[in-house]
């Protein structure tokens, strides 16, 4: 596979000439300590990096965890971020090396929406589908009408982001350099999310597991209509970033491990 890939609104991404180059651009993961038979690709929340999920690999039996790296943030901060979710999904399907073997998707918040739409795009392309979708803290499509928040002043944007996706760490508000960096990511991701245009399709034939923190809107668990297969919903202690609490993270990983190591 060859290609350069372009993020809408920006210049071309760095040249990639081989499948290995494209994999390195889009995916990163630690070498597993033991043999694995399944890949778990993780999509981060708005403004975040999926790198924090890679550390989960040590707690998941037989599963290699990969971070899906999006342009516009470390380690691809020199590339223009995507602002149209359709363009991002198209390039993920064409360039990211999903499906080399059995795999699953985990997405948190905006990442859940990207994982869901990428799965539907893989189906339209006749490609191998994930074994399961694990979707966290995201309202299922069709999404409600929302105002465009990308061009709000800094503090108003942060308030709108927190109203939509949950509280940000206090350090983002308190440290000016971190706040400036976060705003760059969050503005792009707000535009990316607002670009979503849901098109109804047949439900997926793969199981979906939905998660939400117990301080969040339980409506974010309502993914059952999007699958003909098994559906499970789990409420875990905490807010939008419930999985950063050690006990909630341990329970989340136990559920993920069970979901992915049980034959469907």
C-alpha cells in the first residue's frame, strides 16, 4: 500500500511508502511480554492521546494493545489535525493496518464514535471486522443537534467541552502552557465531532459492550440498537475518566479481557 494521506484543512502528512511505514504512522504499541493472539486498537477521547491505553497490555491476557495515533497531537503534532470525521475514517480504513489477525476496537468518548464509524466503513469496504466493539462514555448516533463550539473564546470553549464530555483535569486550567496545548487539540476535535453526519445502516453483526462512569449520563449506554449480536452495558465508579481510578480500571480491564477471550 502506498500513499501520503492529507488531513483536511492542512498540508500533506509525511511520505509513507510501505505498509510498515503506514502502520508506524497510525499505530504504536509496546512489545508484549508473552505471546498474544488478538490486537486491541484504542481510540482516545477529545484532546487526548491513546498512548495511555497501551499500558493496559500487561493486564490483558493474550491481547496486544495498540494506540491509534491521530495527526495534530503527540507524536504527530507537526501534522494538521483532521476536522472532518469522514476524512479521518476514510484514511484509517485505507492506511491503518487493521485486521492482520483477530482484533477489537476500544474507544473512549470521541474515540468511541471514531471506532464505531471506522467499523461501519470497514464493513462497507468488505474488510475484516473487529471481534467486538468496546465503547466508552459516548452518546450513540444519531447525535443530538449541537452548536458549533470551535470558535468560542478559550475559557468558554473549555466550559463547553466539559459540559459536553466531562470535567478536564484541573491542571489543564491551572498551567498556562498545558492549557494552550490542550486548546489546540480540543478546538480541532470539537470541529471533528461536530462534522459527524450519521447515515443509518443495518446493525452490526458483532457484539458491543458499552461503559460509562456512574457520574455520567446513562444515555451513553444506549448502543444496543447498533448490533444484532450480544450487547452488554457496564456502569463503573467515577466521572468521565473513570478508568483512571485504579479500582475502576481493574474492573474495566477484567470485563474487556472476558469479552475478548470468550468465543462468540
